[in-house]
């Protein structure tokens, strides 16, 4: 079996639009949460969201390429452009080599709604314009990026709710490990517009701590009152180790384990058993034990039940080692389809720079989080191996283990 | 509407919204081969023409419209026609 390494990373998030900016935000425990006043007018219960501005692509790609891109595709383009640059992969390489893409995305609400509104008003579908269909489909991100970057390998969007980004990396890892691809672009993208989160807000799942937006996302804290939606995009370039060495690529880290499971129970509530299985599977795949994990980047979204179940499963597996845990969602909010990929970037940056980013706003433990070692202040620590969890609606669970590369 | 005005408005949207190169906008320019306008671009041009000139292009009427000059003529005919589809 081949070894799978990360050779490039790119991020477009509410805590930074470059690896440097994101590293600094993580180290400083900086929150990217704010208030979107449009949400009040729209009828949201909570106006809290990760704050992100739309990128300007006019001078970067031509009109035809831009026309098919929905908001999340724009974010994904920026993250992927940067990741490819980081990996020193240019258009010449992409034209001469087969590169695949697995990217997490599970909605394109704004594109669908805006197209519908046009037809409802004009009673003529042609008035939607040529971009509507390409923006509206769930596979909008991979559909467009594969054309923009001339990709000729596996080409697929992974829709697995809040585990989409993580599963995309898991699949990229499996394809390379099994020799079916040498290089795969993996990632996750999430739209952040006012249309995209209305039905989620309808579940009363969001924090309403509007007086203190930076304190609203408080995973594992006793006084958490819900998640804060967020988004953007994160891209990682996964590559076969030998292939990467042959082209002189810099090795950032190694993907050593992927675990998955499905809860088979409630559509919106996670379960400790399912997450336990995913984590254990990842450990088995990596051929390591729980003692070998130096840091856990938790899924924990700041929901009362979700964080509880994850604390239980982390305690079951790692309690005896007191493994440090933090949820970067405390700073970024819940990046949903993007989160599984972005959190690998956040954790890899921590691993490169020898620190654990804080689970900010963790002030008072509850009876479950009291049993695990939650890091709520930036802590200097050498991390050789980390585990990252992502759990989604429908009970889909994904766990990834990344290690510092050791030739 | 005078032909000069039609040319001005058409060239403006071709440059600003379709991003055609201004120096290529000549009467004998081929829409497809010189200006690079493909079938997807035509869908967008349909939307823009409705907004700018108030009528809907009929695909079957565009079969012989292959040059920019022919396109100006087509718009002129539709906009100034008493039986046109102008709003």
C-alpha cells in the first residue's frame, strides 16, 4: 500500500484567507464570528455567523469560468488556487498529469433560490441565464473546478452533511493508497449567504448569544446554547509519497488513517457509539494506539447534545491518556461542509508550529466535558500525530489521523 | 431607435458583460469564430437583450445571424418593428 502525503494547503475562512493569517488567528484565539443584519430581516432566530467577504474573481478567471460558480465555488476556487500554488503544481502539470478531485459540498441554496425567483417573476426559464444550472447543483464545486484546473482524474462531490470535507479527504486518501490516483485535490466548501442557513435556523440549533458574538460558539462549555454557522472553503492536495518526492514536492504531513461509520439512529442527533467506531477504525487503519494521539481536534459544534456525545466517546477511548482536545469551531463557528477539511488545515498548522489552539469560551465544564482534557488557552506543545473528527446529519461519522512526515 | 444607438448599447454589453474584446467589434466579425460567443453565451445574451432592448430573442430567428453586423440588423428590426415583441 502506498503512503499518502499532504503537499499543499489553501484556505478561505472567517479567521483568515492565507495559511499565515489563519495560523496567527489560531494562536491568538481570534474569533471570526459576527452578526449578519440581513438575517434579522429574513426572519432568522439567530443573526450570528462567521463573517466572510466574497472574493473578486474578475481578474483571476474568465467570464465563462466565473458564470458557473456559485458562492461556495468562488471560495473553493480561492482555496484551491492557493493550495496548488503551495504544492507548486501549475497549469502545465495539470495539463500533463491526471489529477483527481473529491470535494465536500452539500448545498447551493442561494443559486437555486435566485434562479427560482427569476422564473417566478419572468415566467421564462431562459431568463435564469447560462450559469444557473451549473451553480445550482450540489456538484457545482467539483464540476467547475475540474474545468478551471483541467482535471482529468476522479471527479466527484462528496455530500455527507457536516462530515463532507472529512470524507472527501478520506476518499482521496483511499484512492491514492490503493494506487488509483497519484494526486487528488480534496477539500470542503460552504456557502455563507442568508439563504443557506434558514432551514437550519428553523431547528432552533443556533446560538442566540447576540450580545457577545465572539463568545457565542462555546463547544463543551456548560452554558453553550447552540452552534454558530460559518463557511468558506479549504483545500488540501493529497499525493502519493513517491510521486511527490519524484517531482520535488515539499511534504507537509502524512495521512495515516481514515475511519468512518454511520449511527443508524437519529437524523440530527449524534451518538457516542458511532463516533467511537469511526475513531477506532481510524486508529486501526493507522496501525497505532490511543496513546499515540497527541491532540484531538474535536467536531464539537457548541450544541448541548452533540458535544456531550463526543465528550463521552473521547473519554471512552482516550480518557486514560488525558489526550488534549480542543474544538476550533469555538473560533470559526461551524463551517459545515467545509469543516472536515478546514480542521485538518488548522490542526496541521498547529502541528507545524508546535502549539494547540484554544477551545475558546470553554469556561465551565459540564459533567461530560469535565472528564476530558479540553485546552482553553493556547498551549505550546509538540504534536506528532493528531486525530480530527467530523460528524454529520444522518449520523455520518468520519475520523482522520494525520502525522508529521517521517521518511 | 437609431442604428447608432443600437450599436452603442450592444457593444457596451458585449464588452462589459460578455467580456468581448472591444477591438474585435466590427460589422463583419463572426460572432462564433472572432468573438468566441458560444451557445452558453447566447443564453446570457438573450437575458441581456431582454433587459436592454425589451424584447426576447427567438432562437429560430438567429439561425442566419452569424456576424455582429447581422446581429445589429436583427436587433434594429425587432426594436423598430410594430409587430415586434417589444414590451
